[in-house]
C-alpha cells in the first residue's frame, strides 16, 4: 500500500473524484480515482429514487472533501477500468484522520463493494 498527499480537483460522483497527487520530487500526477471497497448509486439512471440517492452521495463527498482540500490517499492498484483505487483520508481537526470510504458506508451513502 502506498500513501500520498493529494488535493481534490473535482468530485465526479459519490465514489470517484479527480485528485492531484504529490508523487515527490516536485512532481504531481492528476487523474481520476475511485474510492476503494465501496459503491454508491449511479448518477446516470432513469430511476429517480436511485438518482436522488446518487446526488446525495456526491453532495456528501463534496462536503467532506471539497475541491482544493488537502487529503491523504492510500492506494495499491488500479481497478478493472484503469482508475486507481484509493482510501481517502481527511483530517478531523483533532490530529486524527477520518477514512471517507468507511464514513460514506456508515452514513448509508455507500455499500461495501469488493472487486
């Protein structure tokens, strides 16, 4: 598992976002990352109830990690669609880190998902 500092560029949906990752040596890497181990409802659906839940999950992720926020990611591999799978960690104000992946599941915005 690799740990990097990153900055949120844009939230795409409840379980994916663009991050600018500090890879060291004054170099950054910007790409689309998927939150590991979880799945949120899809935005692109005709089912209005599902769409409402999808927008709620996206809004919650944007609230927890708005664009410009400094975060820590832990990643080890890419998923089947080529996006890096990451644990997203944000500071809680007390010097600890909160795992956003776990929090979205705890709050009911996501369900556990194993590849």
